[in-house]
């Protein structure tokens, strides 16, 4: 049986034994999703690539800690999210430009768009508006709505209390609503 046809559990056993072909197969199966996850958080193509690579290295080194309670993909995604947040925070400490100095995007007219195109424009405008939020609000909304993490998982990832998580999500949603209203006026 080739490695491409083996299930993930078999591949992980081979990875623990240091089989580089098995590691490559696991990487090939998950790299695109993990790259996209990192990119949504760090907002930089090169940094997302670096975070993804480091996350795979971490995962292969700590494979003995994977207990199988969640899917391997979910376990790996948590590593990517944690590494992405750490990288994002590090970049924020280095950066001297604040989010308030970024000009707002101009609204575009919807004329001539069919319903499907208009829906895509709405999604794109929503994502652009989310990018205008303060980084902590953008981060928590991405984790909740884009990545699909529940409150408890977000609390662990961001190292915050449950009450703080609920408050931040509520405030982030309200901030997003206000920015969307401004764009539609």
C-alpha cells in the first residue's frame, strides 16, 4: 500500500518513527488548510508560510503528545493558530503604525451585479471591514466565525477568561456593525 492511500493514524505512527515520506504525506494533506489559517491571522504571505512550516515541525516533534481526542487536523490547526497569534503579537510589538492610520476603503456601487456576484461583493466588503477592526477584535472574530472555534477554545488559544472572551466577541461584533453602517451610508 502506498503512503497516499494510508489513513492518517497509520501515517502518524510512521511519522513518530521518523519516516520522512510519511511526514511529507501528512504535510501534503494539511499544508494548504494550515497555510490559509496562518494567513488569516498574520496577514502576511511570507510570515504565514514561516508559521505553517514551524507548526509542522512542532507537530512532528510533539507527536507523542497527540492523544487522538480530537482529529489530527484540529490538533495541528490549534498549533498553527497559537503560533500565528504569537507571530502576530510579535509583529505588532515591532510595528509602529496603528490601525487608526489606515484609510477606509471607498464604497463601490452595486449596479450591474447579479445576486451571486453581489453576495460575493458583500462577503469581500465584510472581510475588508473586518480588517479595519482593532487587531484583537479582528483576531477574535476570525477565530470564532472564520475558524469556527467555540468560546472555550478561544479562551485557551488567547489565554483569556470566558467572561472576557464573551465581552470581546460582543464588542468586536458591535464595532463591526458600526463600521458596516458607516460604509453603507
